[in-house]
C-alpha cells in the first residue's frame, strides 16, 4: 500500500513530458439519508493556466444550487487549495 502524506493533499507539478492534457483533480461528496447532498470538484490544468471549480448543493425537495467558475488560476504547487474571488452578484 502506498504511503500517504499531507503533501498529497496539495497541488503538484506535472511530470516533464506529460503535455497540455495533464490535470489534477480534487473532489468530495457527502449525502444525508433524506436525499440531500453536497458535491465539490476542482480540476486544474497547470500547463493551460486554468482551473475549474464546481460546487453543488442538492436539497431533499429537489432544489439544487450550483456555483461554477471556469476561470480560476491554477493553484501554486505545494500550496493549499485556496482561491479568493469577488462575491457573486
């Protein structure tokens, strides 16, 4: 079994020669017993200087709230995944 360290939760530099399609993905999902749930996904393409952020909250009554940003800068290698953006409006 591979060893996991706190650095595995941070962004990484792509291996040389992996090209423009190399990406790194983080996600988590939670659900309740009544059908409500949350899903967050972050996909970063460092060689293309772009990152997608998707967050969805689904309520038990079928209501869904989605926040998406397809124009984030990639996270810095070795840094935590933190972005500061203007408020939605």
